C-alpha cells in the first residue's frame, strides 16, 4: 500500500513511478479522488456523531413530553449516524481498493524500462574457460547420478525432478552453508509454512499481475508460496515490533512452488525453471531510514556466498518495469552459466520500503512514541538453481566436478564428484 500522505502531497512522484514502471499513471488520480471521498465521508460521519452526543446529553436533561419528543428525534439522528458510518466504511474500502492497484513508488535513480533495461553495477570473478566441450548441468547431473528429470516427469509431470545421491547431498550442503552464514550475520532461522491465507498473500503484493504464477487450493482457500518471503512478511502482521536494538532479521528455509505460467517454452531443460525447489530467504524488518543501507548489506552477504563457491557473477540494478509491485528497488546477482554463454539470475534482493507493512499493519514505535510502518526487505541466500552454475563452472574434462572448498565440510570432506560407474 502506498503512503496516503505522499499520495496527497506529492502525487506527481507516484505518477512518475508508474510511468517508469510502464504502469498506468491514471490510477493515481482514481486513488486521489477515492481518498478525498473517504475523508469527506468520515468527516460527515464524525460531525453527525458529535451532534448525536450533544443531543443525547440534552435528552438526559429533559423531562416529560419534551423528553418524548426528543427521543423521537434521537432515533432519527441515530439512523443518520448509522447510514453515515456505512458510507464512511464503503468509502474507506473503495480507497483501499484503488490504492492497492498502485505499485510501490520506486527509489529515485533506478533505471526505467523493462527486463532488458537493467544497469550492470559490477562484474566479479573470472568467467571460466575450458579446453574441452563443456557439458550442461543436466548432462552432468545425469552422469553423476545427481539429477533424474525422467522420473520426476513420470511422477509429477513436466518441470519436476528428483535430486538423488550426491545431488541431494549437494543441495543440503549448499543450504546448510547459507544457514551458517545467516546465523553468523545474526539472522533467526525459521522453517516456514508453505501454505498461507489469502490476506497474507495479498498483503505481500503477490496477488497482482503475476497471480497466475501461484498455486491455489480452492477447497482450503490457501495459497502455496513461491518464496518464504510471504510467510516471513506475515509473521509480524498486525503487530507493533521493537526495533530499538536494530533490525529484525529472519532466515526462512522452505520448499517453494511456482506454476511458471508465464514462461512457456523458456528454460525447460534441467532445473533452471521448475515448479518446486528449496530456498533459504533472508527477510528483514527495519526502519525506513535504514532500509537502503540494509539493502546493501543483503547484497554483500549474497556476494560472499557466490565468491565462496568460486562463481563468476554480475550485480545488476533491475529496471523499474521488471521490479514486481512490492519492490521499490531490486538488485539481482547473476552467475555465469558456461554452456549458455550468459549470466543467469541466482539471487534477487528487494527493498519493499513500507509497501508490505502498510498492507499487513506491521509497525514500530518511533522515538516520539508514535507508531509508524516498518520497512521490509528480502533476499535469496541459497536455492536449488545454484547447482546449475556450480556443476557447470567446476566441471572437468573427464566428467567429474570439483566441489568448492566451502561446501566440503558439509560433504564429509569430499572434494570431487565422479561420474557413476567411473
């Protein structure tokens, strides 16, 4: 939800954000009118209620026939108050509906445009080269006995898979390395629910233009989450949280589900774009003033992971039209995938400012003692897709794969994965 004060006092800022995103700036005018109608309806209700209170005292002091006459007027006034209250409630709901259609105002300085208009902030590491024809991650995974797409499809359909043997162990090693890094940084680990109520899914901003990506269970009126961000954002819904000792940081470990409805025919080979995967998600509640600095810290923790795994990568500032409705700014980190000759997204971290907390009523107490919406941020610290870059980057001519040193303690000291039967 956007800040109503910003809407009233600086609507041009929100209009400009909508234009940069490629969204409808006319929604701002609709919300402005709805806000004016809401405030007018509330003022009318409060005026009638004040009149009712005064009249009630007058009735209390009257006697006899005068009191009977006044009681009849009281009933008429009560009906007007009830009607005005209903009108104020309806106007408030209309404003909420209008305001929720407006995406989070972007942070000044991010690039305008769509998916291809990002700005590269830096490239880190050496892009791997080979003196042999490198195999892609699926061919490697199958020869190593690590990935079984055939049986995944047999059991569940397209874009499902089994991680088996060293593949399963490698993912668990990656996730545990990420968890240890999160603990070192002061995150509280949570294993989160993967089914959430509609109000929580709505509150995070995921039921907008990409709602077709989400699995829904109508019999239970619950949604399967595509990231633990959803459950973590709802964790403190309708609460006043204490930020006097600094940000609240959580690391949510969960299985994630995505229909990938909008990606037909894209990345269908292997485990780059699948319907189910595991992820460790960082989630932070902090003050709005501290949010941008925290965003940089999240990126630094992500970069530390990729560097430990020996992956070449770039950090990009995502363009406004590719942010999603909740993010005011998003940085993606893309690792080099040798057989594709391209950088591919492994992590994403977003500053959602107060957009989610306004929808979910998560506040903190300011120094003045008043309550205000918190800022929320999220970022991936490890996920199944990372195996793609790890396998392809560290492959050898004989089909083996060197295990990055950072993962070896989680694999009993194993340093090389060799093809099955070698």
